[in-house]
C-alpha cells in the first residue's frame, strides 16, 4: 500500500477499495437485501457508514450499524440465527430492531 492510499484510509476511516458496495441511503440497502436468502448477511456502506444487511429467519429484512455493541466487531462477519444476529468475534447474540442492535441477549457457548 502506498502513502497516498494509507492517507486516504486514515482520512476516510475505511479503505475505499475494500469492495463494499457504497449505497446512497437506507432504501438502497433494503433494495440490496431483496435478493438475500433467509439467514444471509452482507456488508455495505450507507453514506460512508458501515452497515450489515440481513434477512432474518422470518424473512424480515434488517439494516443495522455494522458494529457489535460489545466491542465494535463487524456484525456482517457473523451469521443469522433465527431472529438474531450473532457476532463472529465473541458469539454475542443480538436482537435487531428499528435498525439498531438493541441488546446482547446472551453469550453463545
């Protein structure tokens, strides 16, 4: 990585070449999610902010901030378990409501 790329990453807070889709708004994130199968989760950015787009077991689509409230790990690196999102870093199960992860339900054993 050259100095110009390193400076961009430092100033923007992310690597613009990391392959994540850049979406203009939450409606675009929901459109992205239309093609997701139940239990699928993908990473994207909405207006520069990282989000996780997931299709829950019920078929409900959620768009949440892509950061675990426990320690900031990427939710999109985890998986969907029924109606919950599971963080890959420490196995925290998270309920997704109103576009946010409301609480850690339990630590997966």
